[in-house]
C-alpha cells in the first residue's frame, strides 16, 4: 500500500467525518499485530482489565514488540464473532479475547486457529480446544468462600445468597460449588436468594427487596458474588454497630477491602461507609490482570515459546487476617503483601483490588487506574 | 415523525411512483452500497469472495429476525420477544441434537427451530389478536417467560449443534460465487413476495394502515394479526437456527442483546413504526448497514470509547440520508423557515398583526338555562378507571399473597417503606416515558441519561454536601440539553423517535465512558445518601418527595394546557396541528421532561447506591415502558392517566419483592413474573372493533 493511496483514504475518511482517529501512519515491520476484543466496556472490572492490557503493551519490554488494537463488542456475542472474523481478515497474529460466551465463539475461533492466529481468552473460558485460556478456577472460588462462611457460622445459621448473571458458566460454577458445600451442613439454611448481576447497585436493590419482608436480625451470614460492600453499608444504615456486622463472603472490591481493616485504622481519604470497619469478610475475585498476562503469554507463543493451553491463576483470597493497606500500590509493595488501596488513590469503592500477580512485574496500581506501566 | 408531514404530493409517472413507494428500501440499499465501498476502500486489499461470504453470514441472524419484526411492525404491532425466541431455539437445538448422530437432518432441525418460533408466535398472537391486548406488554411478558424456559432447558452455555448444520448454512450455495446465508435470506424474501401478492399480504398492509377501515371492507383483522405473529415467530426461529449453525453450540443469553438493533434495522430500512408502510427488503439492507458500521470502526481502529458515539452518529446520518428529498421533514422545515422570513419582511406574521378577538360569538340561550348537573365521579372518569383500576386490584392481590406467603407485609411499615423507595425510580421515569408515549413516541435514551447524570453528579459532588448546590442544577441543565437534542432531531430533522433516542443513547454512553475513563470516580454526599436511605419518622425522605412528585405529575398531565396538548398530539397529530397547538415546541418539551426525569432518577440511584456506575440505567428501560402500559396507557398515544402508571409501578415492584422473598430459582421467577404481568393486563383488553 503506497503512501499516496493511504493519503487518499485518509482524506476520504476525513471527508466522511466519521472519526478523527485514523490508521496509524507508520507501523514497524517486526511488531506483532495483536488485537484485543473486549466485552461490554461499561463496568469497573472491564475498564481495569483493559487499562492493564494497555499498560502491559506500552511497557518498555513490550512496546517495540507489540502493536495492540482494542475493540469492544458490547454484550453481543454475534458482534464479537464478527469482530474476530474481521480481526483475522485484518492480519492479526494473535487475538486476546474476553469471551462473551464460552461456546458461541467456538467456530470463529477454530477458523482463526486454522489460519495460524493464536487465540487467548482471559477471565472466562472458550471451550474450543485450540484456544488458550487464562482464568481462575471458578469452582474453587465458590467452594473456598462457602467453606469460610460455614466456619465463621460454626455450621449453623440463616444465610442470603446473591448470585451473578444467570445463564453464564462463571455464575453457574461458583454458585453450584458453594451450594454443594452448604448442603453438607443441614443447619445452614439459604433463606433468600437473589440475582445480583455482579453489580453493587443491583445487589442493593435486591437486598432491599429481600429485607422488606425480613429483618437483619433473622440473618446470620451472606454469600455474595458481588455486594458485601453494599451489604455492610445497609447494615450500618439499619442501625447495626460495626461490631455486629454479619460475616460476608464476597467480591474483591477495594471498598470491601478497606472495610475489612480494623476499625480506627488511619486511612487517607476514608469516609463511612468507605472506611475501616473491621467487617468480617473473605474477599476473592477474578483478577483483572488476567488480560495483561494473556497478552504476555500471546507474545511468548508468537516468539515460539511453549505456552500451555490452560493457565489456571491462583485464587486471590484475602481475609481479616491477611488484609494489609498499600502505601502507593507499586508492584514491589504488593509483592511484599499489601492488598488494599487508600480511598485517596482509588476513589471508587467498587474498583477491583486483586491486581497483583507474581508474573506481571510490569504493572501495578497505576496500570490498573490509568494504564501506566511500572518503571 | 413522518406523520407530521402532510401527505407528499403524488408523483405522476409510473417510474417515480415506483421510486416513491419503495424509497425507504432504495435509500437503504444506496447507503449500504456506499458503506460497502467505504469498507472496500479502507481495508487492505480488495474485497474478495471470502469477505463477502463472511459479511453475509455476520449479518444474517439479525437480518432474518428483523424480517419477522418488520412484518409485525407493518401490521401495526411490536414484538419484544424476538431475541428471547432466538435464545430458546438455540438451546433447544443444542440440547436436542445428538452429538453422536453424524447424519442429523438439517431439514428436520430447521423445521424444529421454525416450529418453536411459530409456537411462540401463536402464543403472542392469541393474546394480541384474539384477546385484543397491547402487543408491547404481551410480548414483554412472553420475553420473560421464554427467558425462564430457556434457562430451564439449559442453565449455562454448552451443548452441541451438529456441524452438518453449520456446513449447510455457512457454506456456499455456488462455490466461489454465492454464499449460503444470502440464499437463505433470498428464499425468505421470495416467500415474502409471494405472501405480499396474496390476500393476506394486502390485508397485512391494510390492517397496519387503519384497522377500522380494514375491518369495514371485510378484512378479517383478528386472523391477519394472529397469522402475522406466527409468521414472524417462524422468522425468529429461523434466525435461531442460523445462529446455532454459526456458533455450533448453545448459550441461553445469545439472542437477548439482538433486540434493540433489530428495531434499528427495521427503521433504517425504511419501515414506518406504527405500520402500513415499508417492507422486509429495506430491513435486510438495514441489518447489513448496522453490521457494516462495526466493520468500518474496526478497520479504522476507532478507540473503544468512541465506538458507541460513532455508531450513534452513523445511525443518524444513515437515516438523514434518506430524508434528503423534496418531501422530507428537513426540507419542509427549510421552506417553512423561508416562508416565515418572507412573511416577517412583509409584516404578515401573526405576531406582527394587531391582536383582535376573532372568536365566533356563540349565541347563548339565556332564558331557561338550567345548569346541567355534573355527572357523578365514576361516570366522568369511567374510561380512566377502567384502565387504571386493574393495576391497583392486582397490586392488592400481590400484597395479600405476600402477607400469606412471607408474612410481615400489610401491617409492616418497613414493607411499605421499601415498596415506595424501590418504586420511586420507576414512578419518576413513568412521568417522562409516559408523556413521550402519550404523544405516540418512545424514549430509548433513558438508560444512559440515567447513567451519565449519575456519573456526572458523583464526580462533581465527591462526598461534599456543599457541592450538591451547583452539581444538581448542572446535571439537570445537561439533561435539558439531552432532551432538547432528542426533540430537535425528532421534530426538525424528522427522525423517528426510536432511531433518534437509540442513537442519543449510544452517544451518551460514549460521553459517560470518556468522562469516567471507564471507572466512574466520586461518590454521593451524606445528605443525598440520607435522602435515599435515611429515616424521617419511620419513612425514608424520598417517599415524601415521591408523594409530592405524584401530585405534581397528576396536575401537570391533567390540569395544565401543556398536559392537554400532550393528549391532543397523541390522539391526532393532524387535528392538534390544525387546532393551533405548537406541536413541535410541545414535543421538544416532552422529550426534555423525559430527560430531566431520567436525570433525577440517575441522581437518586447515586444516592441510593452511594456511588454511580456505568450501565446503572440499563435495567430501567423496558420496565419504564412496561409500567406505563400496565397502568392502562395506549402505546400508540393519547390515552392513559398518571395514576394508572403509578399503579403499574407499584404492582411490578410489589411483585418483584414477593418473588425476591421466595427462594424459587431465577428461571421460575422469570416465568411467574411474565405470567402475572400478562394476567394483570388481561383486563386492559381493547374494546372489540365495531
């Protein structure tokens, strides 16, 4: 493609006034062309994961190896199929995907593999055997959290379960594994179950509905995929003291982590309910660094290294015993064991705090927040 | 709002008649060709057969489903169950097909898929045609019921669709020349041309244009309506078969997100919402236009944050391209402006002429003038009561069931307080969406008006009560501008409300993403949190606000000139225009009202959750429409009372609270929810055609 024809095309585009972002003018020949196909961009987890992927791609160890292009498919699997096809057409060497559906992409992924494209799925799974998968063990997540809750309650009590998005594999695996654990204890009763859609806002609406006909005093514990931060806030609003907060097994949001710190801890920028409460919690998450890790694995695979088809990430679990506040949130600091961030740095309590991985020294807090890699 | 336009002068020659009759489809085809050219120009290398083949399969599912939706819309209906049918067929095929049987019959499973779709269509058709219920609420209930059934069939992605199906539907009809998806669409379109030529086809357009007139010339309106939903169901079924072939497996959520773009495809393809004009050919082009936009964005490497903005803009431009003719609303607005300018120069504008009372003097018969006694309340308000009461009766039933099943309802202050707090969001949206629906429009920009308002507010307030003083007015003023933009697009550019507000929604989503950079910062201030979650004499403060709001809403719609104009426009736009109502100004104000209501909800949600999140308004779009209709309003406009809508809000919220209190699985809850809504509106059946 000559410079002239490119200029003509750019002029044409400018005339169409579609968008100001044109085709990047000079592409280094040796750079690997890698595409990122995200799902819906409109939630904290997705935005963080995207920031971390971008930070990883711009880190000095990667910047001259990778030419990364990001696309968003929304919640629509049909569109992701079309995007992946178009990426293959556009000459992708590797595609990193947050798969909207574990099964619906199989055909198009197989088609991509057949053309020699490396396909990496992060967080969720693609069941097509030629794809590489990077995620946590969802069943373990359900099991570990349910076991913690049972132990906290001494095997006895009424609990409320708030699940994720019905009809997804992740929700199904987590919820089934947790219920299997709970079923072993006949004195544990699930007295209310709501669909939380992995959203703090939905968790509040659903809990409000349940508590319209129930009182907090009838409930002994909570198992939630997302919503412990909200549940703690609601208990305080209902007049509970911080020492009376119910044990809650749930998500790894920074707000929830800060609430786990012992009451009275000095934390910059904290204001109730985004403040240390000593809340009894186990906090776990699907870590948002999985996309960035998938990108490094994709580069390794393109460089001819042997990469396993399945990378199971260690489940990041934080309890009141292991909670520790970070000062700045560098990778080195997290490596030393801190796992919660000051509200003055992370103003959004719904932001996911499980960003540390042994394998990604390129990215720290700044990567997750603004897409800035570590030095 | 093409209905604003006086009928375009009938063109003379047969060729121009042909052109004008199919102008929608022709314009869609031209836009499609232009986009194809753009894709060809900006992508590396020329378009090959492979590109065409893959483009054709990419858009086939939505094209097939949108053909079905077109038929429903042509008949004057509306079908929200289309996406759910696609999911259902997908999981039925994925669980039903035996992975071991290699020679599973393509024909058999295609028929199964179409059959499932037709069955659902018959269910819809029964309630809509035979029981004369409103399509939007019937199909919404069907959507919930189907989502439940789909999850019962398959509770997570999996299953297996025979590769034979994929090989057939995605392969080549003529190798190297004609991809199979185009043949499938072609066959469906041929079937449509045949159907159009039959008496049923004529009857379909007749019913969509004017059901009363159709009935009086002997068209069997009930039968035609019933069959339309059955045929449309078959189309969704075929779309479900196609997506199964494409994905090779099952996913219970696969079809749901296709719904909104389906409507966009229909409208971009030149079919008029409300019926009687357009056709499936344009729709097919419409579906492919929407799909091409995605590809163009990919090739141009548009940043993810801008992609919804670009899509929204392209949607508007594509529709505007269609209105660049002499008879378009835009062209007429220009001519009218020129005429006004000339009149102003000549000093002939009404405002420049002396005001003289030119009203007709009606002679009063003063002698023996007995004041006519006012009819009693229930007679004066018979129509309102007939449509508003069912929601309240059902509400009472739901509350009693809650009391019996869960206890602690009727005599529990907490229950009522929660009911009102949770209802407050929809109660406020109901005024905005309700007013828009009363004028015969629809506001699909509600979700991201809520989201953007909440995010802006949280960002500005950031926990400080003092900042509320300027943040609240700022957010509300921004909402006014959003509504103004919607109104201007609809009134002055003549874009249909669905397309305009859908595009606005996408553009607002882009703004929200850009502003928040993906993670909204900031949180609600203590006062706002107290307002939504605190206590004032055992009641949450927002409940008192809601009571005041209800009084305001009832007065606004029932007792002001503005309210009267809304009903006037909804009953007959032409009559409203001729009676001297400033239709354009009123419509713009209605969309501004809707945007402001959505912004208030965004602010309230931020206070309720303590923070704002992207997508926090997504769950409020369909309910905001449902409560208006459940409350007795007519989706085509002109009829409905705010108190009825409030009844709808309370009913749906109480029902959700009842279901949340049980430990029933989600699938069962969805089915029950759909059935109860369907039962509740059974009483709202339209009167039999005379």
